[in-house]
C-alpha cells in the first residue's frame, strides 16, 4: 500500500501528504520537527501546514513562542472526505442528468472496458420494466447477481442462460452446453436484453479488453432475444428426450447434448 500516492489521489499535494503522514507518526510537533520528519523543505512545510489546517486535516495551537500541530484522526478525515465526495457526486449527477436528453435510434454503438460495460449492463437490468433475457459467465453473474435478484423481486420475467457453473435461484435458468459454448465462442460472452427494446452484447476474457455492442435496433434486439429463447427451449426439449431419440441424432449433435451432463 502506497499511502503517499493514495493521499494524492484524494486531493492532497505531495508535500501535504508527506506532512500529514509525518504528523501521524509524531504529534504534537512544530513545523521544524515536521520538516525533518517528512523531508519537506522548511521553506515549504509551513505552506503545506497552512493548507492542511485550512482544509481541517491538521489542528494547531500556540504554546509559548511555538506553534504546534496534530493531525485530524484518520477515520474522521476519511469519513469527511467520503461525505464530501458523495455530496459532489450527487450534485454532479443532478446537474449532468438535467443536461442529458435520452434519444432512441437504430444505431449500433460500442463501449470498452469491463467496468464500463458491467455498469451499463447493470443499468439496463435496473431500468427494465417487464422482461430480461440474459447470457452470463460465472464472473459476470457474480457482479450482476444482486441487480438480477432485485429485478426478479420487482416482478420481471427472467430468462437466463448460464455458460459456467454458477447458480441463480430466480426466473428461468438453463446451462449452455460447455462444448457448444466453446464452438460458438460464448465462453466469455455477456448478453443483456431488456424489454425487447435494447440489447448489450459483450465479449472479452483473459488477455482481451472487454468490449460491448449496444443497440436499440429492433431487428437486432429481437434476434438476441430469440437466440436466448431458442437455447432455453432446446434445453427444455432435451430434458424430455429419451435415449432412443438421442441415438437418432447425428454424432456431433449427440456430443453436444452429452456435454450437458
């Protein structure tokens, strides 16, 4: 853990971070003592202390001819920073949302980065009103599980095709045959189709950047919906097939069905 770097990430300058860390180690302390402890030049340590005092990260008192400093306790510092950060995000969200106008078009858009892709997927799930068709890896299921359960509790119809071995206890769930997943390149696929209105299809996997295609093109949305529906329909039919019927299938088809077990 690099405390110095982490402090700069929440708004401290390098000198402020060094002085605050020195205060945690030695307090109360004078500016002269803190300069020696932190390595910040005496010409800069008082400016850093002034800024720390101004933001409430350091307390000061005058004792005789010296000014002494002590740090604001770390948990108080972090709690206040978190509250300020949440307030800033709330105000920023309100301002940005007021400027944004959602549009509906048939274009095909792309987005990159696993964090951004999963955030968009979670938003689709959160805003869905009637139904969701999903294709999920174990990793994506772990991230989106809470949002999916919440959608089920809102009364949505859920149709989930799992390509791993994870479990989901709400809605209709089926497991895609592992062999077929490999043949179709679905082992790292994420699909979220909401209300027959919008679909996100993402791919990535180890060593590859996660990218997603997002569209409200009705034809593409319905194709994605139909893909999941047909795969789950096939699973239900397979569950009712007897050994005699399986023997009538071509060898490659029997191999795919056998992978279900």
